[in-house]
C-alpha cells in the first residue's frame, strides 16, 4: 500500500520534471512471475524512479549500500530497496552482501521483479558501458530456488535522457524483448559469459549512444529540436528510431559534416552569451520578443509567488553535491517533499494574514502552473535581451536543424 502511494507521488513529480516521458515496449513486460529488469545507469536513481513508475508492478531495487543510513531504513523498506556493498565500503559491510543476495534470490523465486544495473556503476554519458557479470550471478543464483519447470526471464531496457540535471528536458525509455535464463550454476564460467554477451546484445539497440563524449551536446541540440518541432509530424512509435538515426549521423560524421560544424558554432554562440541551456529549449530561441516578454512576466510572477524556493534549494543541492549523476535526482527528491510542504505552509500563512480564499487559490494556481513553463526566468531574460542579430542567427540555426532532420534523416513533414 505504501509502495503504491510513493509510486503515485513519484509519477506526478517525474511527469512534471521531464517535458516528455516517451515509453516503448510496455507489451514486453510480463504482468507477473519472476523477472530481472536490466537497465543502463547514466543518472543515479533517476532510472530506478522512472522505471518504478513506468512498470506498474512493484519492483525490488538493488542499490548502493553506502546510502543506507539507519535513520532512513524505514523508507528503504517501504520502497523495496536492497543494499549491495562495494569493496570501498569496507570488509564489514561486504559481509552483508551474502544476506542481501539471499534475500534477492528469494524475492525472485517468489515471483517478484528485481531491477539491476548491469554496468555496476553510474556515469552521465550517452552510451552503454561494459556489462558486468553480476546480473548473470544473480540469475544463476536464483535458479536453484525456483520451482521445477519455471523460467526466469530477463527484461532489457534503455533509459535515454537529453540532460537529466535540467528540468523540462526529455527522456525516452525503450523495453526490449525478454530472454530466458539458461539452466546453469554460478560456477559455470562459460554460461556466465554467454549470459553477459546475450544481455549486452539485447541492451545495445535500446541505448542511444554517442561514441565521442565531446559530441554529446551536439546530439542534445538536434534531439531537442527534433522532440520539440519534428516529432509531432512523425507516426507514433518512431521517436527512439529517429533519435538513433540522429546519433548515428553524429557518430559517422566525426565532426566533418557541415551541419555538425554549424551545431558546434551554435553551441559556441550560446555559451559565449551565457545561454548554453537554451540548446534544450529551442522553442525559446524561436520565440518572438513579444512571446518572450509574456513568458518573462509570467515566470517573474511565479518566482515571486514562491518559485524562488525551488531555485534556492536546487542551487544549494548543486553546490553541495559535486557528483553530477546525483544532482538532478536529489533535487527532484527534495522537491517532492519540500515544495508541497512549503506550499501548504505558505497557504496557511496567507489565510492567517487575511488574504481572501480566491486570492490564495490564484496564488497557488500561479505557483504550480509556473512549473510547466520550463525555462528558468534568468534564461528567458538573457534570451529576451540578446542583440537582434544574435537572436536572429540562433533562430535561423534552429530552423536549419529542423529542416536537416526532415530532409537528411528522411523525416517527412
């Protein structure tokens, strides 16, 4: 019951945080029975949270043991989290892994679903890193506890972000077809290698990969334009394939394509004018000065109504947490608790100060509607005051990028 409540609450905030959450392959998810869900791991616990809301059946999560503070054990139990410790967590903690794995084996044998990250570490980059053998050990360790004749399916999934640290960006999730674990033991090295190779082959087509890390932002530019302006003209179900084609173009060009060089110049201009995040909001660059002024007024009103709380909290978190993979998830997790609480407290204060009910409702509506105006107020302001020539050039770039994808990639509008 508590898991379902947390799942519902997380679903609301994740759908608000991300501009679009596009999911494919839900038909591949078995409705019941034992299941290992194997996902890539670019952004800490964002993947776990997203998959926990997309997969409607309850999940059990294998997570880093060093985050298991005794004070919050009740929360970990409510959300089905199982700690796994690493060598740097100390010998005493490593000994706890035996009981953690035994619990995981039992949960799977009892017909539950377990989420695991086969890469065994989290890095914010667009590629599938080498799949480790831990998933194979988990699968083969479970088989002896299962009933005779039953099978253990493994469900591969790719979670593809543009930039998870920035609210209002996009995420595309794709589930592949599950494969069945062969009958073997944890001591069978050849079976472990076969399993790991099969899992790698199953996950690769699901993860949008940019081979050269230096070109990931180039992909972000084109992907954001595609998702904002081109996707709506495409048949349902082709977003992941189209974005794979965008990534392939960048990987194959190696920076020699004239369009990719134009993307590079676009990023350079945005960076020079301190509006680099506009690459994720191409609609902001394409907007007229009049529309920008309207957005700016509304965003300032939102900021004064309490939006500053989110900005201050996010700034504090980003300053305290240096690991970029944790910044976005922690800020969203804090918002799930702090923002609703502050909203209620401020509403009570306004009522106590004699503000009429309609005024409180109008304030509350402004506060929450402002969340759906994605770009931050300072970014809107910087675009609004751009010199006309610079703004016109950036608008032209966005238009060229859209035309590029309609022609070069065969996206027919």
